């Protein structure tokens, strides 16, 4: 997450996409997204959070490079703080890192339908409400995987969450708040290589995630 300048405090609670694009870079960096025009401010996080996001992004890119040899016709890209768009230009979030299916060269904006992994680096400044709001948007957009990164002193831990539908065998009269939700399916604590099979088979050496 990016630390915001004091000038951000004077901005309105809502912005159009055009107004967001017109913001000075140092102020735009304080905006984590627009929720149907309502400004979502970025929370302040330690510098190691940014390093962790870059490490994971680079590791995913390298893992895809290795896996791509056996998956002709498939294509993925990885980015940090890349906006993903939900229903309109004034409805987006910037996860700390994402993996998404390659887009045509003339398509500059990443739609949620192309995103395979949305990832967040956790910080003491993240509130339960903030994280619940984000994961709700990711789940509503049917993003298949949500990764949570916990930065440590020298390496990180990773919780891999998969998108699952609400259970059908629920008690009569009970209606879930969400049609889809995330469930943890794997956890890596920095010891040994990280190996998993989705969205493509990969092995990430543990040293590539240390910092």
C-alpha cells in the first residue's frame, strides 16, 4: 500500500473516472479504488509490504514462464497495483498484485473477468471491514483465486483461497449473504518450495520469495 499525502484529505468522497485520471500522481496513488464512484483510500503499510507484493508478482511471472512451455495457447500476465474493473470505469480496485489472462494489445484496462488471482499483502492497518469489502468484490466478480500474503522479517507466508459456491445443504430458511465465497485450500509458511497446480502447475523456489 502507498502512503498518501495530506492533500488527499481535501478531496471529495466521490470521483468520476475522468476526475480520477486528472489527479496528480502523488494523490492518485492514495486511491485504492472507486466503488461505483465512491473513493476507496489506500491504507498505509510498511515498505516491506511493497517488496513482498513485487516478489510474489515476479515469482508468478517466472512460474508462468516455466509452465507455458507445456501449455500452448494459454497466456498469463502478472502486475502489481493494476486496477481491475468490475462493472464500469468508476468501479475498480487495485489489489497489491494480480495474475490475469493476456489481453489484446489495444486493450489497456483489465476487466475482472480476465483476472485469475487477486492478491493482498496484509498489514496492521487493514481492518476486518476493509478486507471483507475487498473479498466480497472479488467473489462477486467470480475471480477464482484470492491470495493473502503475510510479510515476515525475511520471508512471507501465503494463504491460497479458492472461490466456492455457497453450500446447497444448508438448513431450511437459511439464505447465504453471498452466492460465492473464498475458502483456504493451501498454506505456505516459507519453508521449502511453494508447489501448487492452479491456475497452472507451478513450483516457486522459496528463495525467490525471501527478501
